C-alpha cells in the first residue's frame, strides 16, 4: 500500500502556516486520529517504543517534536504503516537469528555420516539434533525421545520484582533506620498491629487504617479482607485469597494473614505476635524485630557471643526474654511456663486425680510421686548406701544427709537446710514470716495443715466429716 504526499498542502503550510494540525508525513487530514512523536505506540521485548523512535529506525531520520515550523502529529494511517514496517523489521531480524542458529548447529553435529541417521529440528529456535541408526519406527522414537531430558533449557520468565527504592525511613516504635519502606515492612513482618506505606513510609494500623491512608493521601483504592488485615488491588485477587486462605483446611492468622496447613503450625506462629517486655527497662513491644533491636541497644551484652560457643550449640542460643503474670507479677523465662502458672495457680485447674484418695494434681509427674504414698513402691536407690526410696526428690534429700550439703540458707539467721520446705517452716516458726493456717475456732496458727487437723481433733473434738462441714460454713 502506497501513500502520496500532498505537495500543495506542504507549500500552503510553508507560505501561510495553516497546516500545523495536519499529518507531518503526508500532510493529510487528522480528523480520524492523530499520534504525536513522543507518544508510546507499542512494546518491543517489554521496552516502550515511541512513534519518533519507530520512524528513526525505519528511515534513519531524527524527527524533533520541538520544531514550531513542522507539525508534531502523524495521522492514524501513517502511524499504522510505520508500526507495520517496524514489526516487519523485527520479524526479519528474528528470522536472521533463527537461520544463524540453524546453520551454527549443523557445525556441531557429532559423529560420522551414517545412512540411517536422521535429524530433529526444534521449531522454536531452529536448532538441529542428529539421531543415529534410526530404524524407521517413528512412534517408539517419539515416545523414547519425549521421556528423555530436554536438550535445551528455556529461560524461566522473571517474576515482577517488588520495588526496593523509596525514601529513607525509621521505625516509630524502636527507632531503627531503613533505606526504603520495603525493608521497613520486612522489619514489621511479625507485627500484628502496624505496617508501613510503600509510597511514603508512614506507619499505620493494618487493614482499615492503611486502606483509609492510601485512599485519602495517595488516591489508591484497595480492598481489605473481612477475615484478616491483607489489602488487595482488585476483587479477583481478594476472592482468590479467600478461596485459598479462608476456606477448606487452611488455617490463617487473623493478625497478619499468614496461612498454614496445620493448626499446630498456626499456634507456633501466633507466638510471633506476643507482646515482649524488656527485662531491664520494662518497655513492651508487639513486634519481635523491634524487641530485638531495642534489646541490642538497651542491654548489648545480654546475648552471648556466638564465636565463643561450640558450633553445635550456636543454633540453640535464644534472645533472653521474660514473661510477666498479669495477676501476681511473677516472672517466667518462657511462655509455656507462664501459661501453666496461670492455669494451675490462678485458675486452679488440676486435671490429674488420684484413684485412691481423689486428690488432684497439676501434672502427671506430681500424681506419680503422690501415688507412691499408696503403693509404697520403692524403686529409687541411693548411690552411696543403696537404700531404696519412694521418689527422686527423696533420694536427693537423703543423699544430702551423706554429703552434708545444705543449699537453702535463712536470710534472717543464716541457718542452712537441705530443702526449701524446711527453710519455709523455719521462717514461719522462728521468725513469724509467711502465711500461716489459723484455726477457725480459737484462732491458733499453725505452719502445716496436718498440724491444724490434729489440733482440731484434739482440742475441739471434731471428726473429719464435722471439719469439712465447718470449712464449708466458713467459706460461705
């Protein structure tokens, strides 16, 4: 298809200057559409190509769009012709590369010439592969060839990379500085409360608060999940997330949106969002990254140097932390110990019951130790004298009688004891400290429960059933 240039229109434009809105190439009418030289008209391998670059590639002429004497636009017909010519130029270039691959692969065909040899041509890049001693059975040949590994490797498509550029920023909770919002969000990954805007690096609450910020400041509409704080750009992504993470056998964290296949994995992950307290200054952090950075500044020598430890023990080193009971302010080094303390002491849950006397205990180990009182089974022997005892702790206390070890010292008088219970009895009896058991009839105080029971039976003439009734009356 050829195009004729309107010479009269060119002369009229030069003399009168009335053709500024016409096509720069043919000086034709641009009512059907006009494309300017700096406009992007197509993609070449992911790269944007403007109309001016296409005309430069085809003609070799540089067309400047800042000239006031020439029109800056091109009509739709000339634009389509230029794009077609550019695409044809690309096709020719790819064809030349394919022929080059084909001819070059012939030079690398190994082996001597054989009458029964055949050649396999790959359609994608026209490379050749020789097959020796072909017997003519095409079905078996194709079946065996397909099962073999590929003779060439296709380059996988590169995933869209998240932008790691942006303004310098800092975490508002711990003060740690970052080069871009991308790294700040990595720092806040385990936080269940906040995240950073990827455009301005300001920190907001997850979910609705971040959605409102993007909509009001950056004019970006986002969709927030109803079951977790994740944001999505469109309805399709949100629906795909709901099908994957909030249906079936998936277990999704409601704080950060992480999904797991097992409930136990979700339980371990939930510890990431626990509030951590600095044991030196009592500062609290909901993010593990903030807590660790604060600890490195507040108490830099708290974590041991890994270089001084054996290699097989370096992976077991954990950042020291403490967990405080909200009821009695007692401190524990691990979360399971704090949970057991609350369940056993403050909730008074004792799931293990003795089958002989009905007494309940916190753990099965305590129940096993108590059961020896009924069975009188002595299976723990002293390594010094060979005497058998009913429990491990009885062996420990018995062995201290041989060695003379008394590790528990009274703070008031300095007297030492083999067990903490004997020290507690001493403190209550001699120094009048600690909680004592008072008689409900005469207000006499005792250190141990069996002493109180003996006093009631002897002094107030009450049996066990009467004592239980009186105890119920006092509680009511």
